[in-house]
């Protein structure tokens, strides 16, 4: 049948990261109601809402995927890049209970709802500065001039990165992040640069930790440094957690803001509704999260052989729980292809579920709510110039390259 | 201040209990206690002034965003 042929083509394009509208593929696979083995990706793909939700809480699917990285490295590289795999193994997103429970507890003390509330005035101040700067131009790129600077400043503030060193820190974190962002033999090629960045990151934090212990501040570096002095965290664990929090919280929030803005520009009626009713911003942000989920795939590794929805999963297999597909499931969301800023209820799974549920969700929500409402308060007549959404070829993130808008600023 | 809980959206995470123990509880089965107060899917109630900060925090931390501050 021709649909089978189309499916193969779609899967090939998908595996390259170039399926810019993945939703028809998701729909086709969701209809099968079973995990789908993708030979190209070397991964089971799971698309239905209840299956993804179940997968996120199933202890037979583990977060520790270090085995997957080690397996892809040559024997020499496995030794050479031991420190890199070790670093990764302490990321919260790679840990399982009981270790995960402890590390998460340490972060949760700080990355809490209170933090999001406390950050509100800081976010307001930052966004006013960003908008004032934008207002001196007639056309801006919403990615580089709006969605990028806010979460960068906020996450660096939360960590305790000194003002003026944000970009330096981001470069290092990104360089490390390239390694876990890949799968397969290519890891041998990307490991050297990541390992070098890790050495520099260690030095960066060594310096910060000394400063913070001498002069404590209300930031995550101070908290974790104190825990490490108390012997509750090793120095490596501390560096891992700080790097991970940055990578978990920066690009994701950037994408939430950017994708939300793009959705409003491409759905002008919803945009006008929000401008007339800014109090709808809460449900609007939830709909951004559902409709273009910044994290499309949440990865797990099969802990032990087991049968799941009719398929035999083998120990060590990768599983991709596709949040982006689950969030368009017609069994859960009536008229799922409709972008509706007043959608209710909206049980989307963009922040995950269960033990690994996103710790930064309150902060990300507050950032996006303030940013989007303040933008339209200042520039209600802004128009999108980029003709079609410029999705980057990355399979696991919904990430726009550029989003040019004319501000049509009258004042 | 009034607060509304959408019991259909609420998945009994219990985060609200940590932020505002005066307003929210889970029962012995781990379910949102307020479920017992009504058969409706939505339930709203007044928040005393001293608990407003806790209520605001609960609304922000709720993973499912099942709480709405009605003012
Ligand atoms: C729109 C923005 C965001 C999205 C879509 C998002 C999404 C997610 C998802 C899907 C997970 C679960 C991963 C898994 O189950 O393995 C997660 C975990 C996590 N997120 Fe977020 N996140 C966002 C923003 C943030 C921010 C701003 C922070 C930090 C301030 C943050 C910190 C974390 C942490 C620490 C975890 C790990 C939790 C754990 O493994 O126990 N996230 N996030």
C-alpha cells in the first residue's frame, strides 16, 4: 500500500531530523498502538499518550543511559573519555532511584515554586530592558533579540554565574551538551571537544566555588558548594548538576517562548484573543507546551527484557517516549490539531511525569507568561516576516532558527 | 482571594500540600482530599488573607496547573 511506502520515506527523513512537520508521521504510528522499532535510529518509538505516560513511570525503563554511550565508543575512547561518561552519569536526567532521589532533593530545595515567585520581579525587569532595546529597531529576530536573552540571564542568575560571564559559561555547557545530544558512532568524533570543555568547566567552577564559600550568596552554586563541603556531594557531582541544570533550563525555555510567539503569529485570531484578554496567558502557555513541545523525545534505556504492548523489548534497547506525539493524541485532546489558547483541561506531557517531572516547570511557565504578555503589551501590531517556521534539523527538540518580526511600533 | 481546583485535571501529585498545607491535603489513599467535598469536577473556595501567599505558590507549582486564582 502506498501509505507503507510513505511511512518509510517519512521515517528516513525523520531520522535525519529533517521532517519539519512530524505530526502526520506521529499520527500514523500512534494508530498502531504499539512501540515501533526504528532501525535508522536504533530506538523504540512510543507515540500514544497513555503509553508515554506509562513509560515515564515504569521502573523497567531507566534514565541511566551511560551504557548506550560507552557501547558506541571504541575501546580506547572508552578509557580516554571515562571522565566524560562519569560526568554524564551524575546528571539528574541520567540517574535512577535511590541516587536520583537524593540529588533531586538537593536541587528541589532551591529550584522550587518559591524561586519562581521570587524571580518574577527579576524577570519583569529583564524583559523591560530587552523590549526597550528591541524598540529601537523596526525589525528584530525574536530568537536572538527576545527569546534568547531572557532565559539565559535568568538561569545564570539562579546558578550564580557572574554578570558578564554568561556567554563564556554557555559556550562550555553547550560544548559538553553536544556529546549527550548524539547517539551512535559519531560520539567518537564529538567526545574530544566535549571532554576539553569539561576540563575548562571544572576549572570555571573551582574558581566560583572558592569565591562562594568565602562569600556565600543566595544561588545554586553556593548551596551545592556547601553540600559538597558537608560531604553530601562530590565535587564532580556538583559540577555535573550545575551543568545539567543549565542545559535543562536554558534552550527549553528559549524554545517555549519562541514557539509560542510563532504559534500566535501563525494563528492571528488566537493572538488577538490573547491581546484582548491577557489573563488567558496561563492556559495559552500550556497550549504552547502541548502544541509545539520544546522537548519532543524523552529517552530511556530498557533495564531488563520485557514484553510491552505486544513487543519484546530487550535489555539495553533505547526507548524514545515521544511527548510531541502524545500531546496530539485524539483520545485525550479533543480536536488535537487545533491550537486553542483557552483549551481546558490540558493534561499535556511536555514537562514529563512522575519521578523526573521537570523541576523548572514553575519557573519556565512564569518566564514565558511574562515575556509573551509584555511583548504584546508593547508591540500589539507586530507582524511576522519569516514566511514559514524555520525549524532546525534536530529530532528531539522543536527549535526555530530565526523568527523575524516587524514591530510596527507607533511610539 | 478565591481559588478554584479543577479535579479532572488534578492528578494528586500533592505539590500543593507542600506549599499550602492549610488549604490542601491528600487523604489516606493519596487522593486530593477536596474530592470528598464535591461530586463536581470543579471546586472553589475562599482563601483567608494569611494563606494567600501559600495559595499563589500552590497555583504556580501545581504540575498539572489545576489551580486557578480567581481574586
Ligand atoms: C519550557 C521549558 C522546559 C521544558 C519543556 C522542560 C522539560 C523537561 C522534561 C520533559 C523533563 C523530564 C526528563 C525526563 O523524564 O527524563 C525535565 C526534567 C528536568 N528539568 Fe525541565 N524543562 C523546561 C525548563 C526547565 C527549567 C527552566 C529548569 C531549571 C530551572 C529545568 C530543570 C529540569 C531538571 C533539573 C530536570 C530533571 C528532573 C529529574 O530528572 O528529576 N527545566 N524537563
